C-alpha cells in the first residue's frame, strides 16, 4: 500500500473534532468553526485552525514500501475570553492527546500526543490564542 497523504491526515483531525458535540457547543458555528487553514476573514471569535507542518513516510522492517507516517501538525485555538480558550483546549486535549489506538475515518492511528503549546493574546483583534504542536504516527497496511 501507499504511504498516508496529507489529505487523509486532515480527515482524521477534522473527523475527531467535528464529531464531538461538546466541543462544537463551545464554537461559534459548530463544525464550520474548524478550518484547515484560516479562511474565515475575521468573523469567528471562537474557533480552531489546523495545519500540517511535516509529513514523513517511512518503511518499517516488515515491508519495502512506506507504511508508517510520522506527522507533526499545528492546531491553533482562538477565543474572545481566556476562560473559554481553556475550556476548548481541555476538550481538544481529551480528544487528540493520546486517543485510543485504532481507525478514525479510514486512518489507522498508532499514536497522537501534544508536544508543546503556547498561549498568546493579540491586541489588534482582541483574541486569546493557544498554539498546539502535535506528533502523530499513522499506519497504512
């Protein structure tokens, strides 16, 4: 089989986030507030933007084709209040930090962990930001 591509990884991230009704309740427009790149134009005050930073396909000992993909992705949460930023962030942590190994929307997840995060406040748009960096391992049989 071929290696995992960026589209499949984006599907995994979006699938996990959009299918959680608790998380969607914290966002302005439900699943529409979860975007693969920032395309909103400034209307959202509570949302999530995810971006792939690195996709590295590798061979394992059992195959001559790349069947393990290491992915580093960025997930940026933004909100008008710091307390809501924390609430959204806790939910994201529960969903994406060390989820159960298994298949998510056709993607066979081996592991996913939060590597780092940073908080910030941007004065010009009056929004709080939490910038996560995740590391995931995806297996393609």
